[in-house]
């Protein structure tokens, strides 16, 4: 799962995407937002965000563990305690 933080002048939008591609390929795809000066659509698994590239200061893409994996780790931790 990917976590995308889009940083604007006065706010941060956070999106989640269940895309399984590697982080480098995914980041390159996101960087295509900056090619056009027009409004672009960022489409993730569960939502769409329309953005104007000239208003974006930075984009941070990170790999997040799936919720299921986190839950299993939490269960394992509570069993060993």
C-alpha cells in the first residue's frame, strides 16, 4: 500500500493507494503530474483528487504495511506479552 502526501502552500492532502508496484515505479508515475500546467487527476484505489501542479510544493510517497499485516503483528505482540 502506498501513502501519498501532497503538500500545498497551506495544507497537506494524504491519499492511500493499494497499488502493488515498487516504490520507484510508482513515484515516477506520480512525477508525471508536474509535466502539465493544467489540472490533473490523481486516481487511487478509493479516491480521486484534482490538482493544479503549479500549486504543489512537494509530494512524498511511502510504502505502508497493509492493515492486515499490522493487525497480525499486533496480535502476535499481545500473545507474546
